[in-house]
């Protein structure tokens, strides 16, 4: 369908908009015996002073066990100060940490929890599947069920291969694009994150941007020599790359709506121009929809914007909160993948019955009438409310959303690319973030990450969040 972002203040599609007058049991002990934080807490006990003592103790112990005390860098809270918060339980739109603090959650396990955390129907289906076993290492019918659902929903996908993460999906699709075209170079965009595979860690977003890291040490130059970069939303830069690398570019890979530099939308003609350039130059167009897939619409960003790529990567939502990834596309391309074709890719847990079950149940729920209209309404109210609160309290702030995905920056904006995003007042975001935690609102601990709403978020959740934002913004 025709692309038309419902932006804030009546301005939308060309980047993020500035606000205008809009109404509106215990943990196991470590070998050093330092890990003695009581994990289970009564979720009913909500009236308590805000403290992170148990999270601090847990983090101090974890520092001796895992690099930086975490298993994914952004979780370490380095860009927002303090120690990471250790969660104990989740339900619906809320989370509870091991100190008993309750939060309205806008991270959603970084996107998968689109129908809400620990959904009863999903948990019931998982319990039934677990009775049959947790891993087969052989084909099962659940794989075909989810594959059919994905193929019927996503315009570009005629065949699909399931893997275990978004990173793995992007690794596979890159190898596939090179196999199909016989070329090696790719174009990616500055600030876009496609997982931590070597070829993608060039001007990457997400945790790389959050921690201020350069292109990662340990990545051989040979593995990135074929990675070309351009600013997002810059057609001229892409044309220049094609002109200077004629006949050498296998594919362009991009987030059709960026979520790893903060939330950034494409300009009105950007995706269409990228589609035209790839066709004219014999290159493939890859949409990385690990975030956007089934979140911007049931058919993903490509359905929302009306642009069909050659290949697509998926993750997050299609696993309903369990580890999953997928890549798919035109049949003639996908039949290059082993065992149908010569391009090798494999995975012991690919098509895991638990992940397939959770994905099936989640997609069933998303097909219900009114799903995306509801996500759009509550997310618009959330973003408008935060932006209005920012302007009311004298802050430079801009932001936007599409359906259940959103973001905001402490800058006048608009934000069209990563360079624009870096103009955001990072110090102010830290003060805002810490203040919102104390108010019981959990955003991603980075200015350079998108936020997510879910079907479990209620109007009351949104009202409480906006009120908390105005309170915090009035004090910083």
C-alpha cells in the first residue's frame, strides 16, 4: 500500500518530526561464592522505595563470570550510567526486577514481545509442545506451518530458511546474494546494524554506536574490504558507489525503517530509488526486517511502504520471544541454498519446535482485525505525549513512529541519518532515562535504539508514561 507514516504534528514521512501543538528461585552460587542475590520477589509488593541494591550485587558477581557482566553489550548500561537492572519476571506490558521494582516496558525484549510478555496462549502452546520434546534435530511439521505463514504474509518471500538469530539470518542472506550474483561487494548504510558478523561491523549502529566503539578489533580487513557504506536517505551517495564500482556490487542491505540508530524513517522517495538502482545495476535488494518484520504491518515494512525487495531477513516477532531468525526471497534465489543448491548454510537448532510454536501463536494473534490500528493509536499517543511534554518544559526534542515502533531524540531535528542522530543531547538522555526508571518506565538504555509498544500496552500505561515524562523533563 502507499507509504504514509502517521507522523507527529501532521508531518511524517521525511524523517523524524518535531513536536507541534498536538492534544492530547535464588540464583546459583558462583565458584567465588559471591552470587547470593535472591531472585524471586513478590510482584504484588509494589509500594517500596526505589532501590537497585540486589541488581548491584548481581552485577558485581556477574562481572567475574561474563565479559562486562552481560551477554550483550547494550545491557551493561554504559551509555546511561549506573549498573544494569536484573529482571525477575515479565507479564503483559510490565516487568519486575529482582529488587521488586515494577516498570512499564518499552523494550519488549528488543522487539519480539509484540503481543505482550508471557502471553497465556503462547505459554500454553509451549507447554504442550514441550511434552513432545524441546529439540528434534530433524524436520517437524511446525517448521512448515510457520513457513507457510511467513510466505503468505511477506511479499518478497517465496521460500524461507529458518535459523537461530537475526545475525545468522544476515550472514546467510549475504552469502546467498554473493552466490546468486557472482559478485562480492555490498552496500550498507551508516548506523544500520545487521548483526555482529565481520562484513557488517563497518559504521554499524546498535551497541557499536551506543558504546562509541570504532569498527571492531578482530575483524580482518579482507572481510570488510567489500563493504561499502553510504549515509541513510542519501540517494546520490548510493549512485556514486554504483558508478565507481560498476558490475561489482552484489546487493544493498538496509533496514527499511532504521531501529539501530534510534528510530529513523525513510524519505518519501528513498526506498523506491534504492529499488530502481539495484535493478538497473544487476544487484539484489535486501530488506533487513529483523526488527520491522510483522511489526510495522503483517507483511512487514515492505508491505507498509509498497516496495518489494529480492531477499528479506526476519527475527524477533516470528519467534515470539524465543531465539529465531529467518531469511527468504524469490524461489530462484533461495534454491541456491543447500541442499537444493551449492550455497552451504546449516544449524543444529534451526526450526526448533519451541520457537516455531511461539512464532505460530504470535502470528495468529497479529492477524486479528484491528491489531495494527491499535498499535498505531497507542504509539502515536505515546510519542506525541512525550514530544509535547518536552516542548512544554523547554527541551529540544523530535521523534516519530510507525505502528508499534518509535523513537525520539533530544535535538530539534529532523533526523534523517546517523549523523543527524548523533546531534542528540546524549547527556540529557541519560538524565531523562534515569529519571524515567525511578518513575517505573523502562526504555532501551541507549539513545541509539528504537522503542517498541505491544498489544498488551493499555491506554493507562501510555497516560502514566506521558505523565512521568513530563515530571522528569520538568526537572532536568
